[in-house]
């Protein structure tokens, strides 16, 4: 806060300056709030998730996300998996970790069930115990299926 110290005659006259210190303080606080609340750019594979009513999951850094796009391509933590044998190798190496990570499956709503079934089969054969499905929360929109 600024304080004017000077002769008494100046205090009786009207001030022509604008005190911009409170304005600058408010603007800096707003800038910090906006910088903190800007969502981080999410680099994931673009899939159209099916709608479902469920409780939100807490993603831990050790969780593994397996995404399946509408063409049946499989992505292991954002990296394309070229074939099923490579997927099996990745699952087996993840199953050996201590503690064993969870695998979250993100399947596009237009993906054939066969592609998701193959991924689930590879995860089961690899020895992963915890598997979950990631879906879009149901926002109450009727008519979409």
C-alpha cells in the first residue's frame, strides 16, 4: 500500500494520480489462478469411448493404458503395438513387476468386440490380475447409443 507523506496543503487538494497498485495485485493473482487451472494437454490416442454410468477411477502413474481404436489397432501407453506377440511380451513383462500394475482398457465405441476380446485374452495369459475398462460417464443424454 502506498502512503503519501507531504505538506498538509497537498492533502486537502484533489489527487490527479490513479493508484494502480491494487489493480496490479489483482491482475497478478488472476494470472496465477489462470495458469494453475489451465488443463494440461492430454496426449492420448483419439478413441470414442462408450458411455456408461460409473464412478471415476484414480489413475496412478504405474497404471498401464491399453487403447484399441476403431480399426483394431492396439496402443500400449500411447505407443502402437505392431502385433499380438509384442502385446503378449509387454503384458508378461508388466506382470513380473512388483507391485503388479493395473491395466486399463480404453476401447473405441465402434471397435469390434473381437479386438477387445483378443486384448483381454493376452492380458489373462500374461498373468495380470487387475484389469479395468475406461468409459465416458453418462451425461444424461438420451437417444445416443
